[in-house]
C-alpha cells in the first residue's frame, strides 16, 4: 500500500487497484437512474452535437414527406418557412391553393388550438354560420359559406401531413355562442356585451388538441400531424401585464398541454409528431431574433428548417439546392431560401458570422440609400442654384428697368 499523507482523501480503489465498477465503501448505493435518462447537454456537448442534441425522442423512424406528399402548414407565420422550403425544393406538388380556401388564405392566423379545432369542427361536423365571426387581415368579415366549408374539408381530406404550428394561448371568444374568434375585432364589429378575451387554461388547450385528434382519427385516418410551437413572441397582450411575461405564460400553456396530450395519445412518432423548433430557437442559438425581438432571423429559420428536412423529408428528393432561391415574395424570404440552400457544419459557430454578414449587408444597403439620396440632394441643389441664379438675374433686370423708369419720370 502507498504511503498516505495527513489530509489525503481515502481512496480504496487506488490502494487496492480495484477494477472500475467494483464495490467500495463509497459506492455501496447509488441513485436509481431509470430506464431512460437524458442529461442536459453542456455547452461544449451542445456545440459538438448541434441541433440533434435537442431531437432525442422526437424524430420519426423514417422520413414521412416525399415529393408527392401533400403538406399543409397551419398556425403561426413560422409555419410559412416550412411550406416555403418545401415548395422551393420540389415537394408538395399538386396542392390546392385556391384563395377562397380558409386554410390557405388565413392559415397563418390560426395560432390558437381552439381556432384550429374550430376549423376541424366546421369542416366535419358543421357549425351554424351565424355563430361564427371571422375577420380577415383586411378587417372584413370572412363568410362561412357551405362552399368554403367544402373546400376546407376537401383540402384536409387530400392532405397527407399537416404541420400545426401553435403560437399562443390568448384568444377572443363570443360569449353567447362560445365560439372562438380568429383575432381581435375592429371597433365596428366589437360588442362589449358579447366578445370577451381570455387566456386558455391547460385543460381547455388540451381539450382542443384532443378534439383535433378525434376528428382526424375518424375522418382522416391516414393523415399525419406534426406539431410545433412557434418561437415567434407575442407582439402585444390584452392582459394588464408586460408582453414578455404574457408571452412566457402563453408558450408554457401551449407546450405543457401539447406534451401531456402527446404522452397520453400513445401515437407519438406514429401518426402524431412533435418537432422542437421552439426549443431549438430558444436554447441553441444566442441571438435568434430580429430587431423587433419577435421574428427569428433568416439564418435561424434556415437552420431549423434544414434540421426538420433532414429528419422528416426523403433524402435526394429536393430540387437542386439554391435553384429557386430569389423567387420568394419578399427579400426576407429570399435571404432565408439562400441560407437554407447552404449546408452549415457548425450552426452555433456560424450564427454570429451570419449576424455580422447580415449587419454588413444592412450597412451596405443603408449606404446605398444614403448615396442615392445624396445624389438626389445634389441634383436638387444644382437645380436650386440654377433657379437662384435666374432669380438674381431677373432681380438685376428688374432693378435696371426700375432705374430707367425712375430716370424717365424725373425728366
């Protein structure tokens, strides 16, 4: 045995050269670790594993989206990124995109589970149209006609994968009918005796999710649903508290209800799926949001969607990367598509570089605008000087003429 100095810690294993795992006085008992123990990844481990460190338990055994798979994205505007990537990469062919289809036209407004459940109930069970008050972004009533109901039902019946991106727990209701509204009403349509605001409870949120699943199972048994929680924050709250704290509660209600619903369903990674876009944005990236502090940067969105595609979409099915970049409806989406077409080995390390590149691009854009305005200012300055010179000449001519008149009058 080796000599031990006063104060040295007793180390039986070192003294007796015991094999690893052998019983010692210090490990007579240990904490029970259960059958599935997943430890919070350290920052170094998170950097090594990348986004996959967050996906444990949430990915399908095999991809569920191919080129011919019909996918609909409903919920927060974050769902539009999924749909845009699919459309630009050769997926989602033959999808009905009629502008009269409420799911297509207003799908980004259906951020609350109660409102999405209402669309399912309207499509498959029918709701008295007089009980529905739906306003579009144009602040005009969207009529719940039979034709539009049939269109929504047919769209759902033809959908193979439905991506539901849930965004908030705050919702307006019709006190008389009990039906939720798509959004807050205008002053013209608002009735204080009838329309009320409330924060959905865990029970109410879970009940809406269960209603969606009951109707899916009954009428759409082959449809798969991928749930996500939108990382986009509330722009404002109707509660008498700060928007930041209201957003925290809203997301917590959605996430907790969804988790309980999926645990009890027994269908996770079979017909029901969860993609942790919310956790990826908030727990992986350091600076994920734009200056408005709500929407994610194009780089962040691109990495999340690429992660989604790598697990949910068939490999090799996409079009040539970047082939359609620049065809989106906005510069923001064009930037997203461009970034989504570029493989990134280390998203965490690339994030600040992307932010710097974005800021440099913004500086260049602002410099271009300044240069254009300076050019306009220069043109206006030249025109003003020319006019001033003309005015001065006219003033001189008038003064000369006045002098002649005065001279003539004196004679």
